[in-house]
């Protein structure tokens, strides 16, 4: 009966997605009013085809963090964004020199090629032996740490070090941002950066262990108060955030909601609405703190929404800007530059490459956009690939990120520990936004969430403490 109900829901979702895709294609085909966007109606049609042929078979067969979020993100990019552009009439953008109609048309077909290419890669990866052997219920049953000696020692060390440099707490906010837009751009010193990293990791670990405690007590006593306590911990975890990057708030929030919902199967949807409302309010609060300018100067919410989606989801305008970046700055195409893009933001490599004098690809992209040294926009992954590999091989960077995400999801089929699911979940959600990101963003996200955590996790699994037996190796993994 439950399986039949799930099938009905999946068919309903299919109908909604295909219907909206066709509606978006029809509306954009008939009402588009810009020669550069004449083929924009092909974007939702491409999405509908890839969804029906590839994506739906994967996301409805089992719960997949990356592919589920990727399906939603690509829906926004290929179905809703074209509709928003035509409805709002926002065919331009923030650059003083608008890309040529030819660049817009080229960007449209490059985005179509990107999604088709990724669809083929997903299909290929899912036919591999490792994918076929994956345990389909890996997120339905969590495993929990048996011992937490190393985690506890790490928390104590973090607390002691942070007390020696209390200014480290200034970069963390509780609901209301403590930083201004200018302070957000200031880089901390090496020692402070290490302490910040430890605080960042400790915060996420405390959330996972707090949820573990609540779940175990709830299972033992069946008392509602432990579920309510878990929700309170969830809200607290969302409300405390690092820096003023809105995506750094949203990704952990989504991963936190995933952990809570899978653990407790809470059917009280008011809680989820409250949590979503909190995230939305915090995002707006951060935007106000950073004094981000409204594109329409607050005269049209529709135009501002279209501008937001273009920027964060790698829209046609930004892809067109990336295409023209090569025309203005042909020297941008460089393998050392691509390697620098990827490894300079990675923790550890950032120290080794600190004094290497190479300009980021994203800096050239912003020079084409602003014709200044401003650097507020993110070059989309397909744009970065185009600049370094040309049109035919442009999706190669997307494919590498996709392959890495596939690897992490397969790791989760064997390691179902709650803290691993949470840290991996944050990375997989970020990677699902890959079409609006670039290798620098992905590299930084992976290093921030996995490097220190993996070391602590590894040590914790091999050291346990028994009151009678003392400290010795642990078999817990």
C-alpha cells in the first residue's frame, strides 16, 4: 500500500514537472521579445526530456541527496528561469555593455549541451557495478558513533584556543549578522583561520551528536520532548552561521533538515514551514547587512527575483558574459590558471599557493562584467569550462564534479554514520548547484567540510575509552 502511494506521488510529480516545462516552453516561445533569446524555449523542453529519460528513474528508485537536489536546481535553471526572464522582461543584466545577441544564442545552446552531456554522464555512472550494488536504503537507517572520546577532546581544545583569541567568535552570527559588508571581505590571519576552522567543524559535529542523543533517548523512552529538543537543536544550528555568504547558511540548513526528517519522520509540517521561514528570513537579513543592491532599485520583485536566479543558478546572461570574457581576455585560457582556480581555495594548498601570482578565472569574468576590479559574481561552471577547453569540451568540469558527487554518494552506501551523512550531505547539496558554481567554490566547500572532519572521524573510530579498560583501539567504523 505504501509503495502504491509513493508511485502515485511520483506520477503526480512527473505530471507537474512535464506540464510546467511545456507551459514554460510555450510561453517563452510566443512572448519572448529579444533576438538573443529566441531559442530560450528549448531550455525547458531539454529539461523535460532529460528528466523523463534519466533523472526520474534515479530519484524515485532511492533517496539520493545529490541527484534529488540537482533535479530541483536544474528545474529552476531550465524551466523557471526562462519563464522569469520573459515575464519580467529582464533580458539584460548588470554589465554596462550587454552581450551580443549571438553570445546569448551561443549561451543558450551551450546550456542545452551541458544538461544533455550531464544526462549521459549520469546514465553512464548509474550503469556501473558500484551503482548497481549500492544499498538502496542507505539513508533510511543511520548508524551512530559508539565512542566520542576524540570528539570530546576536539571540542575542549577548540574551546580553549578560541578563548585565547575571542575575536574568532565575531565571525559567527546568531540570527542577526555581526559583520558588515566590508568586514565580510576581510581575511583572518593564519592562527585565527585555524581556530575559525575548528569552531566551524565543532558546530557541525555538535549538531550531529546532539541529534544522536535526542534520537537515542526518543527511541528508549518514546517521549515527545526529545523530538522537540531535536527540533530546537535544528533551529539553533540554522540560526548560528559563519560569515555573510548566504549559500553557506542555506546548504547546512538543508542538510540539517534532512537529518532531522530522516531520523524522526516528523509529520508536523508546521515545523518544516517554520524552519524554511527562518532560513528565508536569515537570507534576507544577510542580504540587507551586505547592502546588496536591488537590480530594479526595489521597484519590481519579479525583476529582482529573475536577477537573483540568473546570478546564483548560472543563467543565460552570466554564461554569455563568460563566453565574451575570452573575446576580451584571450589570455584567460591557461591550464595553470585552471589548476590555481581549483587548488588555491583548498585548505592546505592555499598556504602553499599563497604567494603564487596567478589571477583567478573568476576575476577575468568579473572584469568583463564590470570593467573594473569588482568581484561580486560567480562564473558558471560551463562558462569556466568554455574558457579553458572551448565549446566541445566545455562540460568536462561539470562532469568531474558530477563524478566526485557520485563517488561520495556511493561512500554513503557503506558509511551510514550520522555525522558522515551530515558533512557529506552539506557537500553534496553544494555540488548539486554545480551549474551555478565553479571549481573554486566546490573545492573550498569540500575542504572546509571534509578535511578536518575526516581526520577527527578517523582518529575517533580507532580510539575508544572504557571506564574499566582505559583507552585502546576501537573497532567502531
